[in-house]
C-alpha cells in the first residue's frame, strides 16, 4: 500500500483532470463518439477519486504550469534566425489606395 502522502499528491492532478474533462463535455455533444468517451472517462474518475471540487483555480493552473517541462528549441541560434526571417516577411508596407475616379 502507498503512503497517504502519495495518495494526496496523486489526487490533486486527478481532480484537475476531472474538472477539465467536465469542461470538455460542456463544449460538445455528449451523444457523439468523443462525448461518450469523455463521459466514460469522467465516470471512471469519479468512481475512483470522487466528484471534482468545482472549477479549476489559478493555484491549480500554476501547479500544472510549474510541473510542465520548459520548452526550448534544440538550436537557439537557428530558432532566433527563423523568427527574424518570419518577422521580416510579415512586415510589409500597406499598399496605397489609388484615388477613386470622380464621376462627372
């Protein structure tokens, strides 16, 4: 059997996952294939971990963010160069509108 601290550490992310699944269920039709799959996941989660504790809080989102691995490009110089090129390609002067012909 696992230590009680381990169980508590495991239930917090599961609670967040159940909250997010509930939100996902609200965004679509529960009668389609994806809706049924989400509903099945929610049923299993609630059966094993209990009903989620309301909406996702800022503290929970911060916990998820803090535990997520940082993302960095494999080659920072190449990434920086690509961003410069992309930025240069996006900055274009706006075409000047030609004056409308004057009707007589």
